[in-house]
């Protein structure tokens, strides 16, 4: 009998995704594993129990996790779930550890070997395992769809016998994976698109997608273009000029989409209440960073808030989960690609190489302890005390006060991450 891989139904009511697909189940079964999928795990992702069964899975119940050698999840298991997990089991999920030291400690206490998929290093061999890129790509797409739905007007210019419908103006703040996909989607829908980012090096990518890059292009800006694609600390004078330009621009927009996240820290505030007040009634702002505190003043997590001047601020949670049927397929492939690197093809069993760079970067707990350098030895603390990223992360990340979405992807492609090692975290969009 081979080892068992268990795919549970997510317990979080807001989570619609599942950590496996019929394709990955078939592949795992082909590698010699017994795959058990909890009944109903894929229902909200449009994957029926019958489809999983046809792919080679056994349909089980939640208690079957007790026999599992590997558990594949979307979100970090809570303490109640962990009580049923077998000691030594490998757990692959987006662990969201920053600010949740008690939850991380619980993983260690449970004796599981937990891997945080959002810590996957940004190197060529790990691109197919990059959950932040796959999920942020869909979040960027869905942000435009959600914005268009709330805007309740046509996005493209339409010339008819009865008159002309003007094209909607959409402004993207933060040109990472989500931002680039938002630009591409808004352009496909016919909107006039502008975008801004604290990294001047992304200007070419924005323009390649048919959008206009918004920035104060003075001598300081031109000098910063050689910063290798990362955010560079700009002078206070430049920041003031850029803020004034952005504020003036936002007042003229129909839809604004914000995507800025900083690993391990609260999301930077990009849009003030004054900027929101300057927008026209009926305008829409979509805040993709709302789960990390939000980029927009007045954003309410899980709600579409309407301001006194009639501006809608969209704060949907788990945006990739709003397109769960697509997001689950990509996420499942990310997990399979990583798990495959830890499978001994001869014995057809899990064999974790703890010296491998992928395992080192993502392993959060092991052998009853918290082992990740960003969290090892830390006592559970209040969320505010956990807002600082790891030293290793700070050394590789720029010191800018504001950073754009999740990360910097490869040139001219909203779907591929940059092949440069850099630790990162997720914020629901990443």
C-alpha cells in the first residue's frame, strides 16, 4: 500500500477554492499514492466528487486526514483541524504566517512539516510552483470585472447612430502580476488605461500592454530607471510631486484599481479620503489589498462601501476565490509541481530533502518546532509586533515606503514571475 494524500474541504466559509484538480489527482495516483478527497471539497470550484473519483481518488470524510502522510490545502489548517493530523505529515498550503505567530506555533506543536507556498523562491525552476503569481494573475483580472460590474456603464467607446458612448478611464496603481493582468483585461474591454508604480523600470511593460505610464519623469526618475526593477527610495520632493500628480489624475478617473502590498507589513495607503472625495459620483475604486489593511481610506473588508459623494469602494475578500473554477486548477498545479520534487520515484513515497533550496525557503515547521528563520524562536505576539519582515527579506527587498503589487513579473508578461530569488508573502492577491 502506498502513502496517502488527503485533500480536505476548506473550513473557512469564505474559501471557495480546492487544493487539487482531476488532473493533479490522476498524476498523484500515477506516482503510486492513495489520494483521498473529502466529499464536497471541489463543489464550489465546479469539480464534482464524481470527477475526482474518475481521476483515481477515493471520496472520503474529514476524519480520513488522520491517516494522511500529505495534506494539500488552500489555507493554513486551524488548531481544531490540526488535532486530527498525523505527526510528521507534510502540509502544503498558503500559510499566511505574518502576524499569526500563535497559529504558526500551533503548527509546530502539532508535529507537522508545514510548507508555506507563498514563500516559494523566485527562481526559474520554481515558476510553475508560484502560487502568488497564479492567484494574483486571476485577482487582477477579476478586479476589472468587479469594477466594471459596479460602474454600470459600458467600458469601450461605442459610436452609434444615437450618439457616442465615451470609453471608461481606468487607473491601475501597482504594476506587479495583478496590476499587469488588470491592465491587459481593461485594455481588452476597451477602456483607456493608465498605470503607476514606484518602480520606473516597469514603464516599458505598461506601455507594451497599450496603457500610459503615469509618473513625474524628471532627472531623479530617469536615474531610478536603472534600479533593476525594484522599488527605490525617492526623495521627499519627488514623492510630493508624484502624489500631487496622482491626486489630480484620480479625480478624472472612472475606475481605480489598487494592488500594492509590502511583504510582512500592512498595505500602504495610496488613496486618501480627499482623493476619494474628488472623484465623480458613480466612480469605482477596487482595493485588492483590503485583507492587509487596504490601499484606500474608507475601504471595508468584504463590503462594497458607498461614500457620501457616491463613489463605490469595492473591498471583496479572497478575490481569486471569486473565480474559483479557474483559480483552483492553477493552484492545484502549483502544489503538484512542488510536491513532485519531494517524491522518490523508486519507492513511490515522500522523501523530503531538507537541504533543497525550495524546501529550505518554504518549510515553516518541522520535527515539532518552528524552523523558518523569520519565525523560529518567536513567542506568539500581538499582530502589530509581527509587522516587520524577516532580516533576510529586508536585505533583499527595497527600502521604499510603498511597494507595488505582490512582485515584479518577467518582462511583458502578466503571467510569469521574474526569475530572481526574493522572498515574499501573500495578501489575498498575491
